[in-house]
C-alpha cells in the first residue's frame, strides 16, 4: 500500500498475508488455491444447474444463483491477490489497488448479506403467506430486490472508500492482514480516526444489522407459523426448507459480527484473520455443498446438468 498524506503520495505497501513464516507459504498456497477452485467450480455448478432445470426457476433459486455469482466475485476480489502475494517477495499493493479491492470486497460482501435477507423473506412468504406468495415474489419484485441489494451495497462501498481515501498514512507500511479490510487499514493511519471509526461503525450497523434483523424477524414468524402446524411431518417439511439457509446465515453473520462489531482497540490480528477467512473463503466454498447435499431439487438439477454434459 502507499504511504499517503493529504498533499502527496508515494508507492509501496505491504500485505502481510496469513503468515510471515516462510515454511508455511507453500502449504498455505496449496490450501487456498484448492479452496478457491472448489468455490469457483461449486458455485458455477449451482448456477448452471438452476439455469438448466426449469423447475428451479423460482424466487428461492433465483436468489441462490445470484448468491453463488456474488460468492464467486467476492472470493475473486481477495484470493488471487493473496495467492500472488504468497509467491511474491514484495507482497506490495498500490494505494489505489488497496482502495479498489476494499470497494469491491464491501460491494459484493454486502450484496451477499442482502441476498440472504431476500431468501429469508422468500421463505417467510412461502410458509406464512402461501396464497399471496406468487404476487409478493413475482419475477418483477425479485428483480427489484436484487437491484436494490446491489445499489445499496455499491453506494455503501463507495462511501467507505471515500472516507478511507481522506486518511493519512505516515509510518508503518505493513497491513497485518491478507487483504485491504477496514480495520487493519484504520490501524495504520496516523490521522485521528475516532470520527472515522464512529462513522464506520454506524454505517456498518445500517448495512449489516438491517438485513440480519430482517432474517431474525422472518424466522421468528416462520417458527411461530410452523409450531401451529398440527402434524410432525408438516412441521419437519416446513423447517427442512429453511435448514440450508440457516446454516449459511450462521456461518456468515457469526464471523462478520465478530470481526466488525467491536471497537478498533479490541482488534486482534490472529483471531480476526481466522474469522475473516470463515466468511470470505470458507462460507462461499461451503455454500454449494450446504444447498445441494440436503436439497432434492438441487440434486435433481445437478443430475440433469450432468446428463446434458454427457450428451
């Protein structure tokens, strides 16, 4: 990253990565390359399976295919640069490159968050208001929800990057992280970051907590509705449609809340790196497995895709 003040800037920064131990570089490269390839292939299969099976052309799978696409973009913003740095002797990233990475990381990550909320709303309408489901979750409404998610996420990312661009960086050139995230970059600044921290925390609450509360409210309504179903089989069928989504929500929001909803003074390099790996690399890699292993519709779609490829 560059050292930058308000009047001038010079090049040179350094992304420390997951470890500075030379003996760990090759194993880390192999592990994260494998995880990245699994993420790309797995999520592409989800997208292709949904496109190839007309029975999967429903709101839930519309949002799932877009979630898979965002996961591909999300990990591609981070992992290839990290892999290049593992092999590189300099591990440098330009100031502009750092801000660009930060922008797209936040844009795609926040879109993921809103898509998870959209999927929760879809389940809420399907279980609690089945007679109004087709009208509420029409293709037009689903497209508007997707466009709204993308627009809000990109505006938030732009605001965050503009805020960070006004900070000064004078002394240390080492970002103790494997990509340009807000907390480690703020730690480097020689500006007074107290106001920036307040702004960052406030708008993070708005863009992360809002969809999270939407998910909690949706599942509270779903639980109340399901408990009113008289048969155990009916309850199981209703809950089974939500299990995969709840697993992804727990992984994603658990690690995001741990990383971002603490004061900067409580930032821990090692613990926060591990938590960040969970939602930036592990969750996007696991999503295809979580949504397909226990989902008969997705299994059928994947078999249909396999048969088409063989033909």
